[in-house]
C-alpha cells in the first residue's frame, strides 16, 4: 500500500470513531452509553434526539442496531420515541420524542 493510501485509511478510521451531532443538534445535551456491545452517543435537544454508533460492526452483527440506538435514546432522554418518526440506519438515527 502506498503511503498516501495508508494515510487516507488511518484518517478514515479516525473520523469513524468520532460522534459529532448534526446541525440541528448543535448545543444539545450529550450522553454516551454502551449497549449490546455498541458505543452510542445520544444528542438530545427539545423534542428531538439523534443517536450515533461509534464502533465498527460487521454486517452480521449490525442486526438489531436500530433498535439499540432507539433504546439508547429512550434511556438517555427518559422520553419515548414517537412511532414512525425514526429516520436513519444502524449507525445514525434521528427521532422525535414524547416526553413526560
């Protein structure tokens, strides 16, 4: 592997371990949790939340990932995810919340 390609791979791995919120969640409350072998960062602002999985998973182990992200949001915010509001995949989801 040439040096430029090796540097690009290292840079990509470094970025993959970061959890930065989307623009909508700048200034949001941040909570870091571990669930089911996943490291998850939850950003919560008002009636919206975003969860990001920050560890690598192969395709076989991504099963149930969206459910883990949703559960992490409910634990971190003490709110429930509104049905049909979930948008995203097994790495990042954004939801609307119903809070008491």
